[in-house]
C-alpha cells in the first residue's frame, strides 16, 4: 500500500479479498438487530486496530464472539459521540431551520454534517486505537483538528458512504456495516500515513 492511500485502490483491494462478501454479509445481518449489532461493531473495531498496527487490509474471520461483543461496546461509545450525536444534532437544527422557511439552508446544514461525520468518527477511532484508552475520546479539540485537516483528502470516501446510505437505506444493516468498513479503512490508512511521515520527519 502506498504511503498516501488512494481510495480507489483501497476499495478495489478490499473487494478483491477472498471471502470479502461473506464477511460483509455476516456483519450486515448482525447490524440489523439492536444489541446484536455490538458484535459487528466489535469486528469493525478489531479491523481498525489491526489496520492501524500493520497497514494491511486483511479482514479477519468471525470468531471470539465474547471478545467481539466487549469490543463492540467500546466502538459504540466512539460511534455515539462522533457520528450519531452530530447527525442527530444536525437533524434537529435542520428541522428548526426548515420550520422557519429556510429549507435550502436546512438541507445544506444536514448534508454538510452528514458528510463530515464519517471523517470525524474515523479520526476519533484512530485516536482511540493509539492506546485503546477511552479517555482519548475526550480530546475533542485534537479530533476536530484531525478531521478538519483531513477533510479535503477524505471527502471521497465520505461521499461514497453517504451514497451507500442513500441507495441501500432499506437494507440499513448492510449499508451501515459496508459503509463504515470502507470509511474506517480509508481514514485509518490516511491518518497512519500522516503519522508515519511526521515520525520520519522528526
């Protein structure tokens, strides 16, 4: 993998893996059911941790279900704080703005937040995986700075994520699992490449 990851290459490498769609199918099915979806969350967390460590896009087998559930709880906290909360807040603000007759502004606000949320979440997850310490999720200013700096380079996977959510909305479990898998892959590789370049410079 190149030092600066190209989304098209990341996407094609992931899809070309043996058993990729079977693993996505399992994750998608698990993601449909509340509480059960913590297993899928745990799988995504482990994928992000291993990718941060090795830079390899290999998807693990589905095993160690007890450990997956525990990891899923940790993943859920980052997801709630840095993806779901911004999206819900933007939705509420957009509804208020639309109610006063500013429908275009309302749509623009929600669209921008929905586009930025996967990048924000990816930055938070990368930060958490540095030490696997939940306190690192409280470093909001740093995570916002990481997201802001990365936005121009990560807008394509964010757009793809939004497109998957829009097109596959009735199959939300598969859309969420597949979409977050792609976003996590690209954001993790991007922040990893930035971190490695800075360490070499130092």
